[in-house]
C-alpha cells in the first residue's frame, strides 16, 4: 500500500543528514529517508491552508491520542494528566537534568548509549558516571553489580535510561526493568527513560514501557515519548513527557516551562494527533520494510564482510556492528570509510568508551540505497585491510 522504495532527493532541503558532498551516502544520524505517513502530510496541509499560525494551545485530543496509542499499541494505560508537552525528547532530558540535579552530582548512563546523553549531563555541570553494559558473546546485558555500585554512590541522583536501547537495539525485558527500578528506588535515584524508539520494533515484537512494570518504576520515572522517530518528523519538534508521580511531575513541569520548551509550534499538535490516530497501518508496513532491510544487511555482512559482526537487535532502525577484529579505533576507521568510499556512518566512540570498537549504521533508507551502502562498506573494509 505504501511505497517505501520511492527515492526522495533530500539534498538542498536543509537536511542535517544530507548536507554532504555529492558522491557521499549518509547513513549516520537517526532520521529516515522515507516520506512520513500520508495522513500526517494531509493533516499538516489542512492546517497550512488555514493560513494563520499564531500561538497554539494543547487540546485534550493531544492527551487522548497518546493515551489511546499506548493502550492499543503497548497495553499500557497512561493517565492523561501525567502528560506534559515538550518540543523534543532531548530538550526534556536536558531540562530534567537541570531541575533534578545540582552541579557536582552524578548522572548514571549505561554505555554504549546515545551520545547526546553525555551533552545533556556535561552541559549542566554534573558528572557523567558511565556504567558499561556487560558484553558477552555479542550480546548486551546489565552488569547489576556495577550498576548497584553506581546508583548507591551518595553523589548519584539520576539515571538516564534508554528503552529500547540506542545504539544496540535491545528491548529490555520486564524482569530487567523491575530490577533497575527497585535498585534506583532503594538508593533514591530518579530515572529518565528515553523511549523514543519504542515503536520501531521487529514485527510482532513488543517493548515494555518502563513505568508499566511496577509502582516503584512508575513512582520514580520520567518517560520521554514522541511520534517523531517512528514517523520521521523530528523537525516538527513535538514530544511528551509522562510523569505518574504528582510531585515529580510538578518539578518536571516547572523545568520545561522555565526553559521555555513546553509550548507547541503551529504544527506540533496536529502532526502528533494525526500520527497516533491515523498512522498505525503505515507504521506496521514501515516496520516490516525496516526489518527486511535489517535482515538483508545482516546477511550481506555475514557473507561478504565476515570480520565484522552485527549485534542482533529487536528494535530501532540502527545497526550496531562490532569491528574489533579489524580495528580498535572506530573513529579512524569511519573516517577512512568516508574518505575512501563516501559512506558516512557513526563511530562507536561517540557512545562512550565501551563503544570504541563499534560502528553504527542507519538502515532506514530505500533498499537501493542500502545495497549501495553495503557495497561501499565492503569496498572500504577491503581497502582498509590492504592500506592500513
């Protein structure tokens, strides 16, 4: 029904991703090369035809759209009063770090993890406390011995959690989430759970909302959610934070309003409501297409570039690749790949010390572009082993 093979030329459109040389292929930053859901485009077009773009309110239908989506899609009942509008997940995280910590305290992150978490912590004068995930047999899990030591530190007041995890694409199971929540509750550590990738999963594979696991998890958590990643509309700046605990919610509400990131632009509400009320079938087809892309890329690397090892993922359209049998310096490696072939991918060192031997590749593109990217990667690896 939807044509995800359609090539859309994004050059010259002010795209961060595609602001590259003519011969380069960007497969780095996490946005997709597909047009968004037609129902969203139509809703925005109708709003545009109105012709007046003044200050916007946040109507009840915005809350209802989130509540219905999470109930039907993720079997979790959100209290509509627990939702607060925000212009984006990253602004929400940064504001919460500012409000819920004081300079010199620790914020724990489980590395390798989304690189912007580091910025949100550093920029607010608090310490990044990296707690590396356990990496065994090409799989990740939480080392709860190290984790408890990190959250038990009296200087630790906050955990920024990623669910599903970026960059490795792992969906955390209910037992793991419950243990994370229990330990953080024990040591009076609040949790920001970034769940922006939750709707991009393997078909029929479900993610578990952190706040749904237990009263403990709900009571100490701030969940960041949005339609922007799964419907490819990050530039519209529309997101939500969900905070069940009334007192914690007030602090978050104050944080977002103090930083002036709690007011929508003229299209933010319209787009979100259209996504969550009309976008289900489009998203189902998208997930199937992305999963086919993942299977193709995994098989290509296994057959054609066997020294690289793809980490199996349940979610996101990002592929995390172990390049340790070729190099232990992903920064130099990705620079070589781009210089040699024009393929632009992310070095794993961006995601913490634990990611130094990895690269991250964005699979959210047309199959033709993905095939081009895989062939460029193969050529780059062959050249790297010869020349370096």
